[in-house]
């Protein structure tokens, strides 16, 4: 099985040698950080992190000792919902473009953020974090882990 060639406008010497020798050990490595949206309404803040292919086990969301929201994602070459039969089989890649990626983002929360009621869930490749607003500003910083659903 041969994949269709994708052309992104950059054809370099590495591509020439890979094509000539059919050696995929010199593949290009691309690093990207997930896109983040931050929204606000009268009652809450909403954070969305685009992470296609990631599942809830890839994320860690917590408040650090300073009361800042920390979003971490670590995506390895695995699948959260892998078929048990697939796990037992040994695989030999003919072409591999999925890779390991890691991402950390720390967000400073406003004083009116209700740190006790933050929740997070992954839906269709998007991590959604909801931070309710409080009427009174917070009194003290506390470290808390938020469960990703």
C-alpha cells in the first residue's frame, strides 16, 4: 500500500533522499501547540483547547500552588480506546506520521474565578474547561486537581 503524495510547497534534499532510497528514517518533525479559545459570559469563563485525536487520559488539569490553572497534554503513539485484539498483535509500521507531543499551558485566573467548582471534559477532540464566577473574590490560594471527564 502506497500513500498519495502530499505537497506542501517545501521539497528539500531530505525528501529527495527519502524518495530515492524509500527510507523514512529522515522524516520531517513538526511541532505545533494546540489552539486555545477563552470565552467569558456573565456567569463563567470557558476555555477550549483543540487537540484532535487526544482523549481524556492524555490531559491533566490542575491548580498549582499559586492558584493558576495548568493544562497539560501528553499524547503518545497510543489510543485510549484501542481494541483488545489490536493490543495483542505486533505491528510493523510501513509509514509513521503520528508522533509524540507534549503541551503545557498555565493560565492566570481572575480573582472572581470559583476555583472549587472548575470542571473539564474532552468532547470531539476539544478539551473544555468551565470556570464559574464568584461574586466575592477568593480569600486564599489552594492546590486542586480537576478531573477530566
